[in-house]
C-alpha cells in the first residue's frame, strides 16, 4: 500500500465521520462546521485524483462563500430547533427508504467499475483536472455556453437584489432625488415656543410686559 492510498483512506474516513456528524449534530453551527470539514476532505480526494480545478472550486465556492454565508445566517437568526425537530420520527421511514435507494444506486455504479478487468485510464483522461486544459476548452469550444451561464447567474443576482429591495411597510426609505432638491432654508426651521417650566414662563411674561411698558 503506497502513501497515496493511505491518504485516500484517511480522507475518506474523515469525510464519512464529518458527513455523519452533519446530520446528527444538534447544534446547527456545529453541523455547518462539520460540513466544512467534509468539503476540505473531499477536496483532498480530488487532489489525489489530479482534479485540481474541482478541488479549488470546492474550497473557494462552497467553503469560502456558501458555508460562510450559511454560518452568518444561522448565527444571526433565532432558529427554534425544537420546532424543526417536530415530525422527525414520522418522516424517518420515508427518508430511510430514499437513503437506501441512493446507496444501492451508488453501489451499483461503483461495483460495476471495480469488477471490470480492463481498468486502464484513457490518455485523454489524464488532462481532465488540468486547469489550463479546462480553461482552453471553456474559452474556445464552449465559450457560448460559458457566456450563457454567466448571463443566467447575473440575472439571478439582479433578481435576488430586486426581491430583497422591494418596498415594505417596516423598511425605511427616502427618495434621493428629493433629498438633493432640498434647499438650505428648508432644512432648519426655528420655532418660538413657550418653555415647559412655569417659572420660565413667568419670567418670560415679566420680560415681555417690561418691554411693552418701555415702548
């Protein structure tokens, strides 16, 4: 057994343990951190398979963006975990059936590959994880599909911002154009009002009477 095989088994074991903790941890923050650990170990397995691009994307996109955003949402929201756990045992049989079906399908695909006598890797497959070769393919043969995907993602971002900034009754909003048109005389207005204190009012009345008598 070589060193690469040992690393594969170590990464796989940690990945299975972290994935199990994701669905069994009671604290959602702990579950998110275990998912980050699972992503890192999956990226390590991709590196062993010489798929550097997929490993980098897994770390930068999922760990660096998606999971950080998820952690912020979990820590900022007051989530009632007792309410989320209601009906868990009622949905467990259906979830177990779906899980068994997925496990059988994955096992069928994997065992079919293991039982093959000819496991030679094609020459073209040696450059699958090469970032340079992938970039050349994307920006030459698949440039139109790449631009369409970029336009769709841009549309999704604009739609998310538009949905977030819609007018609400509980949100504060002002018109920037009206704020720019405000003149200096309209900003501050001095109003003469009587004081709340009776002593101050009596003093002001005395001063007013004295001025009127002097006039």
